[in-house]
């Protein structure tokens, strides 16, 4: 069972570079989301999607773009990376009828360093 | 400002030494409180959902309880494999979306053999 797969696991960027963090799930979950986790802070929601073609902003959306063209994939794009975006990024998904229960399935994370 | 505070930040126990982790929240309109476990280098793993004061949930050596202002995660006779960071999160009634969770910073639990 693959579950939620994130790529790459590690990435180093220079300030101003762009990149896309990939997230794919094989559980047919309607809800997908991106969080960032920084030392000394709780997980913070960046963007989320409740289905293909539907996305919305979370708590810290600035500097990030998302799209949801398929149920399976939810990529996170950094258009011009900044050192403040150095973090560990987690993708999470959930069945539509269970997202309100907090039952999220997380990927293993992507560690991004911006120099 | 809505806040979720977990204490202690870190806790060391001997195998078999029971204890509790705390998650307190200064929010109104709680629509659910959730516990997760996170192993080093991994994503969080969902444990429990609590909705109302007095509610309890159990899983193996873990029991989560909820009052009007806080939740406790009780760990009975812990084993080294219970070592992890435990995260608490809340979902609020008036945050513009049913899908936004507010997380605490977590408690790092270490259980020594």
C-alpha cells in the first residue's frame, strides 16, 4: 500500500529558484492538503483541496501555488523560493466523509532548504 | 488569539512508568480535538478524535480524555516503542472553513528501557 507519496524527500534551492513538491495518493481521497513544520512551531496549513478543480488557502499561503487537476495529485509550487520557506513540508489526505474527524493520512515529508 | 499549548515540551520516562501529556486550548467553538503521533523523520499518524467534555478514547496503552479547556493523553506502562512526538490539534467553529486545524508544538516523549 503506497498511501501518500511525496517527492523529493530532500531538496536544496537557491533564493529565487522555483520548484514543485509532488504529492500523490492512491486511496481515492477527496481531501488533500499541504502543511509546513518548522522548529518550535506547530504544523501550519498552506493550501488544501476538497476535490479535483477545487483549492483554497490555509493559514500561510503566501509564496505557494497549488492546483488539483486529478484526484490523485496535489503539487505545491514555489515560484521564487525564499530562505523563510526552509521547512519540512507534509502532504496529507483524507476521505471526504472523514476529514472533519481529523483522520488525516500524512506523507513522510519533503525537507526543503533555501540558501 | 486562538492557541493550543502542549506541555511538557519533552518528557522522559522509564519503561513502565505511567504519565500524562497535556493539551490546553484557549479557543471558543471547539469542533473537535485530535491527537497524532509523529516518529522522527516521518509524517504524523492519526490517533484519536474527541468532540465533547467527558469523552474518552483508548488505544493500547494510550487513553485520551477531554475537558472544557484541555485534553490529556494518558500513557499507561509505556514501552520504548511509545517514544515519539505527540501532537494535539483543534478544529474550530468560526475559522472560515471546516478543514483548518490548529496544531500545538508537540510533546517529545522518550521511554527508556
